C-alpha cells in the first residue's frame, strides 16, 4: 500500500482538492526560502505524488497568474514560476501564524471580553482569548474553572472540530511514516496545507481546552514535531537534481527557525 494513501484519501475526503491552494502551500513551505522560483517540472512531480494531474496543475497556475499571484518564465523548453510582488506581500502575516512556535507551558491568563477580539474563541456571551488583551468593551482576566474546558470544546463550531479531527488523523498517519525524500516532501506539503487552512480560518485551541481523549492533546506541538521529523528528508528532495529537474537553491537560515525549532 502507498504509505501516503491515508493522507491523500484524507485530502480528497474534503471534496475535490483546490489545486491552486495546494500550489500556494508549496510556495510558502518549499519555494520562498529557496530562491522564490520553482521549475514547473518540480511542482508537477511533487503534486503528482499526491495524485494531482498535470493538466489540473497547469489550469491552476494559469488561474493564479490571471489573479496576480504568480508569474511564469520560460527559458528554452523549461518553465518556472515565482510569486508576484503582491503575492509575496500577502505571505508575511500568514507565514508568521503558520510557523509560530507552540506554547512552552500552560496559558497563564485568559481574557473574557464582550467585544470581539481577533483570534479569540467565541463563547457564550463573548470571546475568550488565551492571553491578556485590551478592548473598549467589558473584559475579565483570570483563570478558568475546572469544567470550563469541556464546555468551551463542546461549543466550538462543527467545522472547527472537524478540521481538528482531520489534522489529528494526518498526524497519526505521519507518526508511523518512514519516508524517502519525495514522500517526505509530499507529506510535509499535505501537513502544512491542512495546518495552514486550520490556523488561517479558526482561532487557536490551546492544549488546556483539548479533551483528555483527543489525541494529540497539544496539536500545535504535534504539528511542530512532525514538521521537524519530515524536514531533513524533504529538504534532500529539494536539493536533488534529476534529469530535467534542477536542484533548488539552498534554503535560507529562516527554515531552521520555523515552529521555534532554533
């Protein structure tokens, strides 16, 4: 059995994959820190490993070009792609959230506010933030009562809980994976694609709010650990020159700082 099949099946269980979104994930995870430009042949091999057909990739690249996200370049018979300046400008805030370091300890202060706060969890009567915040509305900062975690988890939006469950399934598959370089690169792409969609759509759920029977209990830490395990082999594939596929430029030092690893 293909060792990546459970990850691929989980991707397709969300519906038809949005190939353009997968391309953006690849740029953010594997291209931007390696010169910012990727040969079409490498994109094709990476996404082909997870079942994306070359025709669908070409269509998505055309769409991203029309929408001002990427620009293509042709040299002889070789095509390559890079983000446009406007596409690159949109990566900064998202990248900081995606590759943020997990917490080193429990949340010291929780803030309940009657006014909406960016990144806060919606709870009965207001919003809950795992930090001190300042708003113009009523707010209280302190600790949570013993049964608060269950109540908050049980009232999360259904799509938020589903996204956490899908990520947990992927992490369980990755825990038993011993990949070669191309599989590691594909697995890391799928991991970050799912994590990216979670953190950019939903507020953080710290470990203290995760039920005891939900594994992994600290999902952010588990993502960081899985990323660290996959990265050495994934980077080997990006270093590889093979036939008409040239090696990527060396990664910048920022790679080692992702998820607070350095």
